[in-house]
């Protein structure tokens, strides 16, 4: 077989429709556009968002305000007053918080907030601490260690 003998499969190639080339071609006069109307005219077509005069979808929806930060870190929050359930000088880890039912999962990092008071010295290990929580833990004689 030679390169000049190659041909496409029968029926796979079609001649393009040559419109506006006279009535004898079968595609003359209105050039396959019908008689009148918006789609028969020359010029730019109809915008994709156009809905035939009906109020467009983009105008029917309320304006969305602000944005959602996709890089935000979502923490498991534990208030300082909830740590009173542990004994003195206990080393508190996220696993212990999970066992005590203070957090629901270890998938999120743990943040300790300074709500309430701490009466006993504790060694708290967490991913983040608020400034007030750190001060209150150290004031009670404990340590706040970031993991």
C-alpha cells in the first residue's frame, strides 16, 4: 500500500454546506436561516446568559458578599475551665482530651482558649494557645507547650 492510495473510510468525510451560493445549490435565498427573526440577522449572536427577555438568572440571585478563605485552619477549641477535670501536674495531650470527651476528633489541631480560671498546675500540650490561656496556665504554676 502506498501513501497516495490511502483514503478515509466511506462515510467518514462530508462536504461542507456551502450556503448563500444560489437557489440551485439548495442553500440559497435565506441561506438556511429561515425568514425573519433575531437568528436570521447578521451581526453578533445572542449572549449565552440571555433568556429571551425573562429576568436573567444572574439578576434573580442575591448578591454574594465576602468570600470563604479556603486556607483557614479549623481548630478543635477547648476552654481553660474545662481542664479542671484533670489532676494536678498532669501532662495533658490531645489524646487525653479526646479520651475525656473535650474534643471530638484528632483530625483537627487543638487550640486552648483562656475562658474561665485554672486552679491547679498542669502541663498542657496543644497546637495553639491564646495569650490569655498561656498567662493563666503559667500563673497557676503550669506550663503551656506548643506541639
